[in-house]
């Protein structure tokens, strides 16, 4: 058995957040686009919820 320190969840979470912040913006955008595509293709998100309706935008602000 190895003498390893116990896993500190807060430290690991902090490291993960630092790694995410260090990613280029393009990588973050790619990630979110892929997640939306997976959700859409799996049926978890409808076109209405994704604002993918056919037709031109109304141009009105809420």
C-alpha cells in the first residue's frame, strides 16, 4: 500500500476550475456547442428550447 495523502475534494475542484479557466475561449465554445448538439440529438432539448425555429427573428426585445 502506498503512503498517499487522502484526496481533498476542495483542492481537486480548485485545480479543475483553474484548468477550465486556462482553456482558450475557442475550446470552451467548442465544448458547449458539442454538449448542446448531444442534448439536441438525444431528444433532451427541443428546437424551440434552442431557439432553432424556422423563420427570421422578430427583432423585438423582451
